[in-house]
C-alpha cells in the first residue's frame, strides 16, 4: 500500500502477497462474508450499520478469493486527482462482462439486448456466453457520408496519446485531446458528439477543459454535446 503510482494485479497475485504477509490461505477468506453474517446473527446484534466497514472488508475478501479470472485489483495512491497526500484506494474491478450479466440470464428466461452501437453482432454472444434465439441488425440510412473512422495515436505536438488508465490524466494527453476537438470543430459543420471511457474521466477532463477547449470550440461556432447519465448538456 506504500506506493506513489498506480498498481494493477490479478486476484491470484494479490492473494499470494496476502499469504506472504499474513499467512492467511485463500480458502478461509472465501467464507469471510458468510461467517461474519452468521456471527452477527448468533450475537443478535441489532445495530448492524455500526459494522458496515467490517462487512465491506469481509465482502471484499470473499470476492477476491472467489473470482480468479475476469477481475483486476487496482491500487491508486491518492484519493483524488488533485490530492498530494497519499491515501490509497483499492478497487476490485470486473473486466468480464459475462460475469456481470450472468445473474440476469439466471433470473429471466428471455432477455432482449438492444443498442445502436452493438457491432459486430456475432461477437457479443461469445463475449457474454449466451445463445441467441433471434438476432437482427437494422441498417441506418444517411443522406450523405458523415462518418470518418480515425485512430489517432499522437497529438499535434507529436506526443503519444491514449485513454489507457495509466496515462489518460497526463496533462499533455488531456491537452492534446482538447486540441484535437478544437481542430475538428473548425471543419465539422454540424457539431461534435464526444464519448468518454467513464463518467469519472468525463468529469475530470471537462473541468480541465472549461477555460480552454470550450471557449475555443464555441468560437468556432461548433456545438459540443457532453454525455452524462443519459442527459445532454
């Protein structure tokens, strides 16, 4: 936990470190949540909310010892982007969508999945591990060609850019993404629609751009839509 950079490791690696430091095996950790619940009931504790933090630790221990694949542990040394005093935050992140959607398939006999961005269709049944009964794709008709797929790996100053977790908050990356929007806003007549990898990144990057990118884009007479929880602002 005494680190000043982001660390990502698998549950197996994390449990090995726990074993080396505490001599606790994987198996007893798997039953932490169940045994804590049993203990609370046995002791007839009514103020369960007083032990919320302990319940979260027990649940974390159970999850990290149950799932070996499809999850990743991410340790951030600082609580926020602007913090300067280390206060580590540990995230247990699910990277396998099939694990997240499995309870839905287990509960319901029929599930309808629809989206305007699911493509190619054949990839998602394999990724989510289900068999389709009916699968249909509807084409979109456009009066003119208005899509131009581009993969941009460097900014105008030739600095490498990426939305990878490790580098996406780097000032040069944020600045270059903003500059790209500014340049495209000058040649795009009907506005820009910007998507972000997460809501947290949206909030972080748009607040940074508040005094630079937005005024420049507005000056180019181009409207930018910032998507947030289904709303458009």
